[in-house]
């Protein structure tokens, strides 16, 4: 039965409508007994099973960040009336300021801590279900889809309680889209859900709050659910001023495999409550580096001044391969973490998919890389116990270096040829003709496996030289390229990336020198846009980890190269590395001794720092993909370009300048 303003429901006088949805209507009302303003959620029908579930759920929750239930009628709930906009309404105005957004995120996490401690899953967290009072207090609304967790027998069939939100109330297109965008992949598939579905929705809500862009979107619910299940968010949509700890929380919440997702909302709250990590000041210099992580068992001399040089350039403190992120006992010895700058004569490292690359030698002592000299790449070798890199003569135009297994020779491509050069001797030698390789690897038997645009697949050739032979072949209707091979320790099997015609289907496989191209024998390991490498464990021969880039996080999972099996869970070990997925490239290299090198190839990234006339400088307050910026006439704002996923477009970002004395004389 419909109600109107002025009607009464028991002691409650209906005042004005608040909203409506698939369940019914919400009205502002007054409790005439105590003159209190309340919100009444009115069901279209007499109490449904869903409403009874909501009553039981909400009544058991008592937390300042959860909307309070006051009373229950025959077909309505009486709840706390909350002034203020929803989070969805705030987001319509643009990204929520970082400080405010972080405070909101912490309070949402605290509300879900309370619910999860009582084994209650909300299952419908989204910005529209979060209110923010004028005082900044967060209230989570609508536990109407919540389900108290039960330990169900394996034989119990799934019921509607476990079905996706969409099936419970598809009244309008907006309802469908608004809910589908925050579903966890398992929820979108109609599988049973637990608190990890709330953690996913928490990550999607944070992504939208900080960026004003939905993590997953599409023209209709089908497109959205497909994105949830198969695609990664556009991580570049997060503004540059979003702190590293916030980015980590969002990434760890939005892991599609719930086994690898953040398990407790408490962990998110603790991380969000920690002081934000600030980018260290290097002046207005380009953030373009190679980072190296070295176990101290490898003799490395690190001069005293190297510490501040590395600190001045490092954008994010990298975590070492041998840390607890691998779920193994950490080594007793510490780890050296350092960043390597381009040589003085070079304008920068070359780290793009077509021309660049870095490679650590198998013995973990030397780093080979391509760097630009007078606009043209050349190869350099740098001992890790030195601050000086040495150019290799005759390697002009070189790209994609790779090492011989004895660390004495470097292979590379240049001028349409696959070539090799000794580290300490002679001129380059031609191995074979080559049309743009993307990755090569060299085994102890003198076999080189490389990719080639000639057949877009992998080929093999003798390191001494000769005619290359095809090693793999494409599935014509589903595959585009075979890239980035790496031999496993047996020198017979190798990893490689199959780039599919549908990018979401890119994956890393294992192949073998014994396979014939037409047989297309392969073992799939992980889905990855950017390929993977094997990092052996120097203290446990025959064991190691598979490393790959997911989004811009470096992931690791235990891998047995003998059985070709992964085990345990994948864990992130470093953030903000590699190229974007559209470029199909991640610059990773690991030695036999536990040294990992990877390139940070955020092209032309600059940090802006305000310096007054006395020389006092602020902390870096903005980061931009381009060096240009303009200061407002009043000196209080700066506008900078921000790169877009579409390479021929850019957007503008505005930043408030720090409160320092103006470097300019008064007008």
C-alpha cells in the first residue's frame, strides 16, 4: 500500500521521500513519541525473507559507522536518519581529496571490521550505500543483502542467498550498473561469497573515491561483469598524489583470485592508518631508473654517497625477493637495495619494449643495459660494486641484451642482426639475421631461443652462428605473438609469453626444445599481460619463484622448474614497475645468485618542488608525465599535464603550491 507525506505508520509520521529502489521506498519520518527524526524503509510487500534477514543482521550490529536500527514494523524498518550526502554524490564532484578520502576509507573499514567479526557479509558495498555526515562521520547503509556466514555442508546446493546482487532486484538500469560494478568475480559468477567479496567491493569503492572513475565499467551489465572477471582497472586513473599505502590497499583488494586477495579488512585499516609514504625529493629530475636488489652474500661495495643518490631517485622502496612475501623463512642476512642512474654520457636508459632492456648476469655481478648516447642506444656494462658503467664499442643501435650462461658474453639485437659480444674482449660477432626480436635466452649447450617478427613466434639458433629454425608456431585465430623466452635451469624448457588477439587472454607458458612447432605443446602457468621470469633460489637448488607483473605490481609465486608446477599463493613483492599492459613489456632480470634487477620505465615523469628565494624547498607536491607546468598569477596554484591511456591525449591536473614565501619580488 503506498504512503504519502502526512500519513502515519504506527507512531511514525511520514514527512518526505528520501529515495526508492528495488526493495521499496525510503521516507523521512518523525517518531511522535520522542520527537525524533528517523528514516523508514518501507517494503513493497509484507515482510519478505530478505527483510527478515536484514532485521536480524542490522539489529546485531552496534557501531558508530553503521546505520542504527531502531524499530521494526509489519513491512517497514525504522532506522537512524543521517544528514549529509552519499559517497556517490561526493564523487560526482570529482576525486575526493586525499586526506578526506583516506579518513572515509578508514571508517568504512572499521564498520566492516565490526560486521566481519560477527561473521556478517554486507555483499552490496558501493558509494551509494555510504553516507558522510557534515561532521565527516561515515555511516554504512543497507545491510539488506548481508548474510550471516554459516559452515554449510559441501553437498548443500547454492540458493538465492548466494546469488549475485543483480538477481535480487533488477528494477532499473542504474541499479544493475551500480551494483555490478562492485561485485567480486566470484559473486559475478554466482558462486558463494564470504568476507573477501566485501574486501573486493571496498577496493572498488576506494578506487572510485580517489579517482572519480569506476574500476570496472561498460555500456551494460554484461560488459561490466565481463570487465570484473577478465580485465584490470586502469591504474593510471589514480591521481599522482594518491599515497603508496593507499595504492597498495586498492591493488590487494582487487585481486581476482580471492585466495590471493587481502584476507582481512583489519589489514587494510592498519595500512591506511599508517603515515603516507612521501616521494623523496630529487628536484625536477626525470624518474627513470634501474633498481637492483642484492643479497649481501654477493660481494658488493656500496660507497657512502651511494645511499643518498639512490634515495634521491627511488620513487618507491622496492621489497626484496627473499623477504617473507614468499611465505618462506627470510634469510638471516639483510638485503642491499639500490637504484642505478644512467651513465653521465647517456641521456637515459632505454626501457621500452622495442629497443631497451636490462639484464643481470647469471653470476649476479654485472648489469647490462641499453642507454641513449646522442639519441642512439648503445650497450653498457656496470659492475654492481662500482658507480661507473662502461660502454661496449661497436654496439650502436643495440637493444634487448641477454647473457650467456657463463656471464662472459652478451647477446643483443642491432641493425637487423642478432649479435654477441664478449664483456672484456673484441668486437661484436653476427649470429644471424633478425627482424626485431622481443626477447632472447641462451643455454649452456650454446642454443639461443629468440622471438622474431619474421614469424611472430620463437626460433632457435646456435650461439656460434647459423640459420635459425622455427621453434613454436601460432594458433592463427587466437594468437598474435610469442615473446620473452627464458630458459629454465635444465636448459631444455623455457618460459615464454603468448600474446593473444584478445589481450585479456595473454598468458605465460612453458615450452621445450624437444617440441615440434606444429605440435603446439605447451604448459600454461599464469595469466599475464607482460610475461614472466624464473628467479632461482640460491640456497635451495631446484627451487625458485615465478615473477610476473600484474597491473604494475611485481608478483611472485613458488615454482618448481623440474615438475613445472606452481605452489602456494602469489604475493606482491614490489610496486609501480614495468610498462603498461598495452605495451606488452616488463623489464625483469634475475641472476642465479638471488639478484633481481628491474626497470622503472615511467617515461618522462617529473616531481615538482617549490623553492623560495632563501633556498627553502618544500616536499615534492606533484608528479607529472611531462616537464611543462604553469603557475597561476596569484602564485597559489600550478597546472600540469597528466598522461592519458590514449597516447595522443592528455588531461590537466591542478595542484595547490606549498605555503612558502614566493620566490618572486612583489609586484
